[in-house]
C-alpha cells in the first residue's frame, strides 16, 4: 500500500502526528503476556465445547464467536459485538458510542458531497457510528473509501459486497469491519475525495488493496470474505498497531496480507497484529 496523501500537506501532517501518538499509546509493552491471555481464552472455549453436548443449529467454535454469534438477540443488540474482539485489537469498539446509521442506497457517485444514506456518507462522519445495511446490496466504489475514526461497518443480516476500490483506514483509530464481502478492488488514479465532514482533498493513486491500514490503531477485521484484488487483500503499514484479523476467508489471491511495507521502517517497530481463526 502506498502512503496515499493529498496535496494539502499540513492537514495530513497533523493527522499523522496525532496518529503516531495514539499508536504508541495502543502498543502493548508485554506482547507475550497479551498473547498468552488470548491463548487462554481459546483454551477455555475449546474445553467448554468439548464438554458440552451440541444440540442446536448454532455452533460458536472460538471465544470471539461465543461472545455474540449464538445469542438470539444479536440483531437487536448489535453493539454487543464491541465487547467481543480478542488479541491485540481487543480494545476496538468501533462506533459503539454512537447511533445506528442505516445504509439504504448502494450508489457511490459523489466523492465530495456523498449522498445521505450511502456508505460513503456514513464513514466520513466525525462522530461515532454503528453502520448497518437495510438489505442485501452490491456497492461498486468509484474511488477508495476513506473511513473516519470510531466506525463499525456491520454487514450482519445482509449480503453486502463492496467492490472495485479499496477501503482505506489512514491515521484513524477504533474501526471494526464485520461480515462483509470485499473483492475485485482495482487501482484508481485518485481525485478529489472527502475523508471527513470538515475536509476533502486531492488523493493520489490508490493501489487496489482490499483493505489498506496506514498509521492506524485499534482495528478489528472479522468475518470478512476477500478475494481478487489488484494488490494485497489486507495491507497493514506505516506503524499501524493494535489490530486483529479473525474469522475471515481469503481466496483467489497470491499475496493476502502485508504487515509492514519494509524491513527498514522504524515506525513499524510498534506493529502488533493478531491473526486467528481464518
């Protein structure tokens, strides 16, 4: 993933500086202890599963899914998911502090003033939001989709396909991507694209990743299905940390996940990523 920035350098320099401070704060000083805690959660879930008799239609086979998947009220208590992340991304609560935002319009035809009810309009808001979908939909992105802080994109209960351009998390914190089909992302030459309510700018070329995480922290990617993107399916670079990728399916690709763009990048010394149950 390239560090795709706009021409208004001061704005992005300020964002990057704030992100670096937050990424450092998210870094776990004892990663072995954190990993042991995660492994203990897995062991407890496995032991309970071995002792319990399976007698229902729902099977939750790991501590993440046990937290929400077999609950009859998951659709009316969606934000319970925010308690379920494990691993280095366990502090990711996404938009749990905000309201539900229902995406009703699958179009993506306006990059600077996105239409209300579209996914692009939802993700640029400056407040926390828990984003859900009114029905099954295919969202054909015309340019990269730039996600702001404190967002959950929750595709449970619908078949949601996001295609043709990448999802970008750049200099942000606290994002959950859940139950999405992300595929056929292509490189785009860029253009004027809004990244928040208060700012839009000229974006340079995007690589065609599925999800590109740049200098961001507290990110949880769970139950996504990804395939056939021009570059990587998931790229985590530029000092990103506190990330979990779990319960996901990757196919039709030869370079799935990139963690760190270079062996010589000092900012990646804080990178901590949990990859589990995929």
